[in-house]
């Protein structure tokens, strides 16, 4: 405080210095009764912190409560606005309090601004003769500020605003009012901090939702744009494979395999783009499982591993054949990708009750226990993306599990650890 801050008109340098010069209360209250009432009012603010979810409503409760605690005409909470470098009324009690909300007070040329800058309590017993008083607020509302006591509010050690009480009804503010106001300031700061955190979380979730929406739109558009040319590549590639002879046949077969591979990529993008919209979908077409498994094997681009199949014929499930083939393709590509050259990949199917249980086993790098579920998360690559030796979008297993679940099935992984290979289990309900 500067040297002309006054308490009952006497020049002082701090709030503590004015304690001996306190003006006696015009309406004395027994000390114990007054203290008890004050504690109850302060406790009501604590209760309000856990009751009101709306910050504006909570700040209104705080200003109204502190008006009673300090036994004054009005109270207000002002928060610092970085954009305008000023203080803005967020809540105010009293007859004209509502009209103050949204009004700004300059950082220089106001008592509130000095409280904020100095970071300590300030008391002016004769505001009308105090040159630091910002008179525009009184002129706008018609309220006459006679005395003002204010304390700063801090969040994590940083000033964020000011809380004020105006015009004491008991002959002047005292040190008890300062202490009570500091308690309230700390409580208000907690409310403001929590509200800011909650608002930031909501804004972050909204931004994430928008990013997710844009991502899904991009995936949907990309898969749609690629589907037509891929149909031509696969169709004409198969015609070439059937017609050409000699060394040209290998090139035609490579085109067909590339077409299958790109079709799987498009299907993967398509499923990723529609995962949310297909929850609860119930496919109904009859699909021969051994047929789609053969198609998946035929579409493998890599031939460094023998695919050993032990699979019963004639088993059918209800579902989407293209997407179920995508499940097998992703499981087979995953097994081949992480297996050493020449190591077999085994596919075994068995009927268990009313379900088909498919096991895809490799002798590859294996999985640590903590990665058995993580590999099914979207866009997860267990290798560093800048150093990994294997291609892929990191969504194949995510899509495979999503498709399995939407067909009423399950998909999970087992491994005895790194270097011990892996087995992926696919369970689908059979059409009997």
C-alpha cells in the first residue's frame, strides 16, 4: 500500500498498522456469537463449492455470502483479462450488482488495479476523496462507494483477480474482515481454477471430436475414391492372368495380388471410417468361411512363408464376406510379416459347440504380456515408426477385432513372450 492509504482517515503504510486505530462498531455484537455466525457463513461457501456446477452461480453465492460475512452493502469479484489488461466484474452483490457484471476496470487508476498489482490487501476508508478510485462504475450504477476493502486472488501463486467488499455497516472494516476476505478469496480461486480446468477439458474434447470427425470423413472419402479404380485393376488383372502364358503370367499374378492387397487397404479404411456407425449392426448373408480363407491366402503379397491350413469345409457364418475376408487377410499378413523367412504359418479351424474357433499361429517375434491387448488399439506400432522394418497402417488388428465383434465373435492374442511366436484366436458363431 502507498503512504496515503487511509484507515479511518489516518495515513498508514499497511493493514496491520491500522489495527490500533479501528473505529468501534456502531452495532456491537457479542464476540463469540459474531465469530460463530461468521464461521457458519464461511462454511456455507465450502458447501457451495461442492454443490454448484455452474461457475457464475457459484461466484454469485460467494459474493452474496461475503456480503453477510463482512456485514457490508455489497461485494464483488473481478478477474484479470489478459487481452485488455484490465479487471472485469464477474460477480457482484447488492441492488446494482447485476448491472456491473461484464464491466471492466483499468489496471492503473483504480483501487482494484492496485490490489492486483501489489498483491496484498488494501483498505480505503474514504473512497470519495481517494484519487485512486475508479468513479465510472459508481457513475454508471448510481451506487456510492464510501469505503472499500479488497484482497487479491491467486491461483498456483499467480494473481488472477480481486475480491472487494464495500461500505461496512458496523462502523468500519477490521482485521477480522481482512482475514475472512482472504479465506473467501482462496475459496473463490479454487472455484475459478476448477472451472477453467473443466472448460479447458470440454474445449479439448470438442477439438478431439472435430479432429476425429475430419479423420473419419477423410477415410470415408479416400476409400470411396479408391474403390472404383481398384475394381478395374482386379478385374482386368484377373483377365490378363487367365489369358497370358509364359513369363508374362507372373506379372499378371502380381497385379492380381496387388489388387487384393489394395482392396484390403480400402476395406480397412472403410471399416475405420464407419466403426461408430455400425455398432449394433447384424449381418445376415450366408458366408462360406473356407472360401473367404482361400481368397485371403491367394491375396497375400508375400510368399516367404508356407501357409499350412487345417480347416473343415462347408462351414458357414452370417456376415459380410468382404469384411470377414479382411479379418483373415489381416491375421495372415500379421503372421507372415513378423515371421522369419521359411517359418510356417499355421491356420487351424475347429468346431466348438455352435462356434468356429480359428487359430492363426506363427513362429515369429512373439509378444510381451503387456502388448497382448495394446496391439488391437488403433494406429499402434510396436516398433519405432522411423526405424521399423515392416509396412502397415497399424490398424489391421483393430479392424479385425471390430469386424469380429460386429459378427458376434471374439478375437484375442496369446504368446509366451518375445521370441516365442504368437497365436491369434478368432471365434465366430456358426450357422447350423
